[in-house]
C-alpha cells in the first residue's frame, strides 16, 4: 500500500483498529473543502448566492401581475389569486423538512442538482398553467423545491469557510433572500406590461436553467461525511479491505441515518430553547416584512396615488435599506467573532455574533413607526420610503445574524438548524400578511404599524438574554444527534 493510502487510514479516539478508519490526511488535505483554493471556494459561494437571489425574486415578481391573471382566467376569486403569491412562501416551510435531511444523508451536491432541475420544470409549468388552481399548485411546488439554496446554502458555507471568515460569505449568501423580494415587483411590473404575465415565468425559467447548468458543471460536493464515504469506498476497491470505514460513519444503516436526519430539525426546535426563540422571532419579523411588501402597493396607491410601476420603484427604498444592513453585517460580523474577550475560554464564542441583533430590533421599531405614521398623516412620500429603508436595514441585520449564529453553533448540522428556522420563518411570512390588511383597515396605518413595532422592540430583552446566557443554554440543552 502506498504511503498516501496508509496516511488516509487514520482514527482519533476510535475503538477500532486505527488502520481501518479513513479520515483527512492531516490539516491540509486538499480534498477537505475547508482547504479548497480561494477561487473554488468563492465560486461556490457566488453560485449559491445567485440561486438564493432568484428564488425570492420569483416570489414577488408575480405580485404586480395578479389583476392580469384574473382577467386572463376570467376569475374574480381574489383570495385564490393572492394565494398564488403566499403559497410560494408556504412551500418554503415544507421544503426544508425534506431537503435538509436528504442533504445530510446524500450530500449537498445531488440535492442542489435535482432541486434546481425540478424548479425549472415547475416554473415552465406555471408559464403554461391552464387554470388559476393549477397555477397555485405549481407555485407551491416551486416554493418547496426552491427552498433548497435557502435551506442548505448555510450548511455549504459551513462546509467550506472557517468560522472566523464567514462574515463576507454570509453577507453574499443573505443578499439574495433579502434583496430579491424588493426587486421582484419592479421587474415583474415591467415584464407584465411589456410581454404579459406568463413571461415572468419564462424569464425565470430561462435564467434558472442557465444557473442550473453552471451549478452542474462547476459545483462539487462539500459535505465532509459524503466525501469521506466516497474516499472509503474507493480505498476498499483499491485495497480489497472491506473493513475500512469512514471516521464519520457510526455504522448506522441508511434508513437509520435518514430517520435521524428527518427528525433533527424538529429535535433542534423542541430541545433547544435558544433556537426556538430565534425561530419565533424570525417568524414574526419575516411576517412583518411580507406584510409590508404585500400592503405597500395598497398604501402608496391609496395615500399617494402611485401607479404599479411607481410602487415598484418606491420599494427600492426597502432594498437600499437591505444593502445598508448587509454592509453593516459584513463590516462587523467577523470582527465580533474574532475579538479577544477578557476570558480566553470565550474566544470565538458564537454568541459574539448576536450583538448586531441588539441594534437591528430598535432599528425595525423606529422604521415601522416612521413608515406607518408618515402614511397616516399623509406627509411627503419620501418619508414613508425612508421608514421602509430602516425596516429593510434592520431586517437584513437580524436575519443575517441569526443565520450566521446557527451555522456557528451547529456546524455539520447547520442545514437542519437553518431548516428548523426556515420552517417557522416561512409560516410567519405566510400567515401574518393574511391578517395584516384587516389590522390596517381597522386601526389605520399609524396605529397598525405601532402595534407591529411594539412587538418587535419587546423582542430585544430576549435577544440580550441569549447573548449573555446563550453559551450556558447550549451547554444545558445539548442535543445528541
């Protein structure tokens, strides 16, 4: 056996014969994704980031076309038409429950590939939908399979970027899900006016097909357990030693691994109070954001007389706020994780990454008051747009921080932790907008947004507690995976 093969057969803390355990060849093993060349690492991050931009973009691009859709199908069912938008987000709640477990059993690569192919297939189906009900069903399926980059993208970053350097990677990754919803209505409005609503889906299908092809050609497996299992199988063939096993293989059957992976997101939610609190807070704030995006056209039209195109342009204020929040996160996240605290043992503690949240929630509080009362008093529309920008900045700072924190805490199981968060977050994004319109109709834009703002600011003490006590909470409620 060659020296290289011999060096592959390592074990640390294993009860088996060390020469039968396959692991990395030292800390600089070239096949370990954490050691990939920079261009390969950032190429993967770029692909994932573009995919996470296109999926939320597809959610809101369709919003300006609702009236045209009703006319084409000869329908007056506005509830069903609105459902064609919100059910996409509901798909984000179901998809992670399937995608995350499969990615931790079969690896990330195959899940990306098949999800992307199915997304293109269902999007083409939307473009050809013969009835409104079929369109709603296909939109749900688009949301479910489209949840893949939103769910396991964080896990991929955990696979390939060290904890101290994840800030920029996370910023690029979060760019899509946060900016996409604000850009979507603008693009969708222009496409609908110029080419018709079906071309929204044809455009998405063409762009996503190109990205799927790039993903298949350029992306490689990043999940360590899958890579080591492939290495083990190869060495078994080369050496004839059937006793070889991956160090990350616990001798479980494929069925047992899959079952554990399926229940893992629920297990994380139930047994980790820290994760549950973050997920509930994320659900509420995501609901607030989607409520803003779905009611802004009504507000800007009724108060300021904006056309659909003008509403799309006005929502760019929210998008600019997203970029500001993303910039703040990029400049602060890694520095907070790398800082040298007084107690050496707390160096690089994941809780250091929570600090931006403590500024994000008050920012959302001020933004909601600013936005709501600007509309209620009918002052210049630029003030309302400024308020939406503050909401956007606070939202991206909050969501990016939560994602980074979950990745740092759960490592190889980051996809399951993010899936648990995504499920509740998506439910919030689906349900709150259903009651939000009635809230504003009952008490007005000013008081309605004040109620939303009050709940947001009340979350701040809970986040402060997690920052101060998160480490002890994780130790007290450790989860056996």
